[in-house]
């Protein structure tokens, strides 16, 4: 067993975390945690989008964000989108979540003649300390190489239906 000596220096992760803005830390926290790979139905995906939007909104109302956000509002300060794939898993698309319009989203994404597989959620949070640009992240439902690659590609392209 190797024992690491205490040198009094901080790890690279701690140093990086200390340099982050509060919003960057929040975005990082929203993407962390154990991923439970499960196929979700569209109503479940809509419910999870609602829960994520509430989680972000409640977090931004906490005292540590009081300097950045006086009254955080959905769509102006944060946003959530549902990521879904075609049945043959060849194309990833997004649909913006809008509070109070869950029935419309359900109709658009799973109505007659529609077939899509929800694979995750995208979120964006405005960071006032970074020029009020959007910090975005993803929370996948399925932990497969194809889904993870598609979500990462969308994040890199910055085409997630938020900004």
C-alpha cells in the first residue's frame, strides 16, 4: 500500500475549484454524481427536466448567488432542454423545456406519428462573472458510448437549444 506524504500543497482539483466562479461550481455539481443508466419515457424526461429547472432555480436563490442574481428567472438566467434521439439512434435533437407547457411538450415529442428516445437533459446557466455568457452541461439518461459522444459533441458545438 502506498502512503502519500502530506506536503501542505493543494491538489490540482482543489486549486482549479478555488478559481471557479460560483456559477461554474454549480454547473460542475449538476453534472457530477453517479449515473444510473436507464431508458426513460417522454413523461419521465419532461418530469426530470422540470425537476432540474427547479433545482437550478432554487440553487440560484441561495445566499452565495445573491451578488450575481437578484431574482433569477427561467429562460433569462437558466434554461433546460430535453435531448432525444431518433429510434435508429442516428440523430440527436433537442427540445426546450418550458415550465407550465409540459402537456404541449408531451404532445410534440410523443404524439401520433412521433417516435423519439429521450437520452438526457442539457442545461445552461448565465454566468455574470464570465461576461453573462451561458455555461452549459448535460445530464445523460443512458450511459452508452454513442449517447455520451453525441451529448459531448453538442456541448462542444454549443448547439443545445439554449442560447
